């Protein structure tokens, strides 16, 4: 039997405290209790003591500021979904700090609040909770954003049983203590988040993602790391299914099914946005010219403004392409089926009709909504083979002839001529790597590229002619600051870059043409690339410097880019291309620009520019991981490399013919002290004058390859293996798959090769 002192006259009783907590709509803390009972001064101190006694007695449970009945949950709180059972979401309190280590109670989400989409594992929701006979249940009020401080990593257990989170981001060098491992096991790839403000508090696991080295796991890491939406809501999928059943209504479209229009795409492409056709122009007024059609999937017919499907496409901004999967902008029933221009199947298209003169210039253009039937879908390599072997059908020969005119016009306007190698990963049916190589650049790629550029120019100019809104693809000229840096770098080669003249792409091209040494040309090409600004989308035209074009808009890929969908909608409005509606109007709105699109075009353009950068970073990270995995069984081999970067702490080199980039730590370069010449981009030995500089060809030994982070490390051939590995300060581990330190914890070194 418990014995309590009589409460002070001004203090509430224990039962009054419990009743207040139970009836409070929000978290009840000391401040709320003091205000409710009119407590001041010393009474607040006594209230604090009373609450501590009640917690010690197991009557209440407290976090940093709130109290609730022991074992209970605040009336309104944030919950985190941990699993789905029988179609219902099961959640736990997002910030559970019960005394005595009590496990958080499971809460069943029994309904969706207004504006709520289907919940999934990892979602955070603000909810009203209540206790029922069968346990706790909650009524979600709104879905909250995923915590920005979530971190991706791999669980590692040291000899003492302590769990650590080893990072998968190459920029993070140390591991983090895991305070709450949840259901994760050693080796699991997980999402975790900090449990307090102090780094010492560690992290708690919020979601288990599986084996980080399993086939097809590298893209999953990038998807999670960069927060790329990959699951469509049921509402968006339902809209896509309904839209996919819309009839094409051929009587209201221009019939182009008689033209042998062809789609030339990568061999493994699942969606086909564009197809092309050309033939010599029979008009005597255009001798030597061509008529051409660029047919683009009519996505705006199926995806109307304002619906859930449209909102999710806008949030994604673009499709994201990985070696093992595509995260599409639109559900597959549209992106890979109904909208995709497949051979032998009637498809709705937006057609750009162009007339090309004998000099490759666009004489005129018009846009229609059409019905097309693609004659053939051809891989780039196969199209090139037929041309080279003289086996091409007339429609392919006509495309190549028209391209030669477009290519001549391209050369005349002198766009920036930077053709840097692109890596390609080939996987087998199980998702295992079979090859990593540089992608071959064929004339077939250039043919398609020039037709797409011509159609994009026509779209921009067609909208300008009607004073209609345009989402331009903008690439501004290099800034003065970047040009000065380039000038200083060129001076280290004994070359001049005059800044008093108007800077054009042709200036850079002529500078590159004057360089006969291949290695030096590659260096200067990379330096020119670094001097360029990043392209972006916007409603105010600033031209496209790289392509040397005054007006340019993306029109040719609406399946995978939201910018192109906006351009299609603007053309629908400007040229009165709205289609008659079928009987079922419930899923249809006008297919042109919405009023919100017009009002917020600047904001939308900024948003899709950001999603494009997000996709580029995710694709690059994934490619780095695949290359590291490919090389992880070749640690110790010597490779021909080229120096691509110089820093105070070492140099970066890339494997010639493969593109795997890695660090050579300065500690492996020898005993002498090296100074960093920033302007010349070189490391110079103080005693011997030994120089390491950009472009230098070196034979380097691969010392480490970490598939989890995509990081590579090299060392000179004459260095003692492992000479550059230095334990970092502190005892928190970086990724394992190596040795352990004296304490039994994974040592702070990178992956040294794991055969799979």
C-alpha cells in the first residue's frame, strides 16, 4: 500500500493531474499543468516534484516536455508507419522515450484523413489517438514530410555487441552509434534518424531495406538517399488506368498512319517518346530540301491538368534511369503502354511538321494532333549497321540524307563541341554486372539528336509566334568569374584566352581544334565543361549558349519530362488543338495549360529544374557504385589512369577506357612534402620537384573499391600496398568488409574487394 503526503492546498491531486492529461487535446507538460491550475513560483517547483513522484510510481510517462498516462500515447501525436497488416497501416509513436525502456505501443490507423493518400512504411502522420478494448488506434489528420535528417547506412555490430551505422555516402567518413536497432540485423541496409540533438545520442533505425550488395540494390540506395518518389498512389494509378481507356478518335486527328515513321532508341528502351520520318521535298521552291515529321507521344491527351496523376508527375519532374530499373514519371500503363510509340500499333501523337532547306535550315513548321502507326522500332546499333552495310530501307536512307543537311546547319552555327565519354553498365537477367564500358557514340545517335533539336526549336518559335507561355530550356553563357579561372588555367599550358571579345561556343571550339595532343585536348575540354553554367528551365528566354540557339524548348520527351508536357499543353492552347471529349467526361479536363500552370510557370520551372538535378546526382551515384562493384574483385591490379583533379590532400585519377574515378592520397606519393599549386592544378615535390598535374598518365594500383559508397582508392605502383591507409581519429567505423581494430570494432577503412 502506498503512502502519500497530503497535497499542498494549491497543488492538484494525482487524480486531477491524470484527468487533465487524459482530457487534454494536445501534449500536456509542466507548463500546461501550471497554467491550468494557476500555479506560480514555489508551487511550480512542487508540481515538478509531484510529477516526478507520479512517474516513479508508474502513474505517468514523460518525454522531454510532455506527460501522459504510463503506457499511453498523447491525444494528438506524430506516428511512424512500421508495417502494413491486412491492408491497414500499423504505426508507433515517432518520438518514444518511455521510462524503464518500455517498448512503444503499436497503433492501428483506422481511417485516412482529408487529403491523405495511402500510407506506406516509413510515412509519418499527425494523428488523433484513442485507446480501445483491443489496443490503440489512431485517426490520421495529415501526412508529414519525411524527416530531412534521415540517413542511409549499413548496420554493423562490433565485438562488444554495439551496433553502428556505416555510411553509404562517400562524403561521410565515419560511422554513427545506433541506439535503437529495431528489427535490423548486421549487414542490413537501413534508414535511420537521430534520436536527439547531440551526436552522442546516436540514431534509431526507421526502416530496413535489405541486403545492400544484392543485385539491383545500388539503385535502391540512390532512390532512398535522394528521396526520389517511386511508388504511385492508388488514386494516381486509378486515373492512369481510366485515361488509358480513352479512345484516340481518329476522325479528329491528322492521319499519318501511311508514313513509315520509325523510332530509333536504345536496345533496352521500354518507353518510346519520339519517332521520325523524312523524304525529299517535291516543292520546286525548296530544291534539295526535305519534308520531315517528328511524332511525339501525345501525353497531354491522357494526363490532364489538376488531377492526382498530374500532381504526382509534377512532383517527380522526370523519369530516372538506372542500369537495373527506371523510376518513371508516369505509371507504366501510360509510360510503357498506351503512350509509348510501339511498332504496328495506332497511337495518339503530337506531330511537328518541318520543311528543311538545302542548307539544313528550318523554312517553316506546323503542329497537329495526329494518329500514327510506327513502321519499326530500331536499336541505334542496328540502324547504324544497316546504313554501314548498305542494307537500309529507303526511309532510313532518307533520314540520314536529311540529317546531313541538319548537321551542316549545326556546324555553321558552331555549337559547343564537347563529346565526353559516357559509361554503360550491362547486367544479366539476375541483375548481376556482366560489363562496364564506355558507350559508343554513333551517327545514329546524332541523327535522332538533330531531329529532336530541330523540333524543340520549332516548338519554342511556334509558341513565341502566338505570344504564348513557354517553358524554355535555358543555358546561359559562362560567368566572368568562371572565364577568368579558365583563362588562368589555360595560361599554365602557355595558351591565351582573350576575354575582351564576345564569348561564343565557336571560341571554345577553335581553342580545342588548335590542340594537337589528345591528352591536353581532353584536359582543356574538361576545363571548358567546368566553366559552363548549368542548364535549367524557365519562362523567360535567355537562349541556349551550348547549342548556339536563340530559342529552345523541350518538346520531344513528354513521357519522361514534365517540362515537355507543359510545352505540349501550351501548343494545344496556342494552336487550338483541343480534342473533342468522349462521353465519359468525369476524368477529363482541358488538355491545355491550366490557370495555375500559367500563374505559377516560374515556380514549376524551378521545381522541375531541381528534380532534374536530383535525378542526375542519383544516376551518377548509382553508376559509381556499379563501377566500384565491378572493380571490387580486381583490387591489387594495376591500371592505366589519367589524372583528372588535384587537391591539397591528393589527386583524383580515372581508369582509361572505363571511367572509374578514385583518390590517390598524398600520403602514398612519397616521403617528401608536396605543395599545391592551385592555379596550375598541380602537386609539386619540395625536394625533387616531382609534379603531378591534370592530364598526366599514370600507372596506378587499385587499393580499395567500395560498392556501398562508390568510392575507389589508388596508390602508386612503387608504393607499399596499404601505405595510404591511416586510421581516422575516433573509434567510430566507416564501412566494414575489411579488418577489425583492436577493440573488435570495424576499422575505419574502406572495402578492399569482396568476391560475390
